[in-house]
């Protein structure tokens, strides 16, 4: 749905157009927000809050979806074969989900207020049996809307997502574009800490072949044992100690995945000021408390 009946806009100018509207507000001029815009945004927010507050009953059976097809296959293998190892979101994570949904609606309000056309919100798509829902199209191109920490925001704004994409966002976008037969879309991202916006439109060569990825993932999920580890351990200090790659820290399956670490002892966890560190090899014990 598009509220505005403005002239045809181009996705290239999206951020400049939004900032232009906000600059006018900073100069004391009225922001381009009609009653119709406001009612539509508030209705969308209400739907988002209700969907968050009343989660539908989830099928406990593992399913490949567009939202997870790009994640490391070993992690997906564990989810499929060891579902009881997974844990539910914490209360603080639920709050993050809530304001993430609200922020996304605010961001799309700004897009519409800047005169750009928003369509196909939450449209279901299917690529070779893998289903998903696109966030929206803006000016006819698939756009995935993201709220991000400053660290994650910088990966988008600096064009480094393809180098560090543990959640498979690039595969998700590639899948949506394959379904919609388009190729010029991208990610509209807001830094939830500072309010900055960016539009990251990856080069075509940076996007994975989603059909090949679906085929490969399905094949590896049929293996009797887990596929290769998602990430290699990284050095901790200069004394020979090794710890988990940071992308593994929040994985529910890290202890099972590394049960052979430390000569069969498994991961050893040490309590640092900035949070726990999970060691795969301890040459010299750190001078901090070990958590058992």
C-alpha cells in the first residue's frame, strides 16, 4: 500500500529524501505527515504489537525457511536433529523484538513521508519449496528492513555484510529477489543506538546463488553427522590459548558442537569483565574466574 500519490521516486535517493524531510523539521517547518499517514502507521504498529503479544502456536518440527536458509548448515543440522537443545528467548530479548517491530514501522512511515512507494508488505514468496515473507518493496524493489546495533549497522553502511553474515541476510535477500524476479533491492537499516539510516544495495556478485544454496543445504541436512564447523576458533592473547569465534558465542549448540575441545573436556568458560569467553584450547589458564 502507498499512502502518497506523489511523482515517481527512485530508490537511489531514498536516504537523502528522508533526511531532507527531517531537515525541514529541524528548521521548524512542519513534517510531511498527513492524518492518513499517521492512522496507517498506528494501525500497522497495533498489528505488530498484537502479533508480538499473541504468538501463534509454532510447529515444533524443524523447517527450512527463507529466514534461516543462509545460516551456517551445521547450526541448522543441530536445530533439526537436537531441537531440545534450543532455548526460548529471554525477557530482554522479547523487549528487543518489540521495539524492533515498532522501529521498522516508524522507518517505513519516514519512507512514505518522503514520497516513496511502499508495497507488498509481508507478501509470502516461495523458491523451490522454501517459503518466506518479504518486508516490503520500495519503488518496486525488494527491501529488507533492519534495526541494528552500531556494530551491525556499520557492516551495512560500509558494505561489509558479505564478509560477515552469520544470520544469512544476503541469502534471504537473494531468495526474495529470486521469487520476485528483481535484482536491485537491498537493506534499509536504522542504527537503533544513534538513529542513522543507510540503504545497502549489494552488488549482484556478492549475493549467493540461492537455488544452489537450497540444494546444498538440503543435502547436508541429510547427513548422519554434523557438517563442518561454521567458524574456526580464534587466538586469545599470545600464549597459545584459543577461543570461540564471536559468531559462535550466542549459539545454543556451542557446548555440544565443541564437546571434543580441550582434549575431550569440552569448552572452558572464563568470566571476563565484558562477558564470558569460551575457550577451545587452554595453554595457559587466564587470570580470571573460571565458570563451571
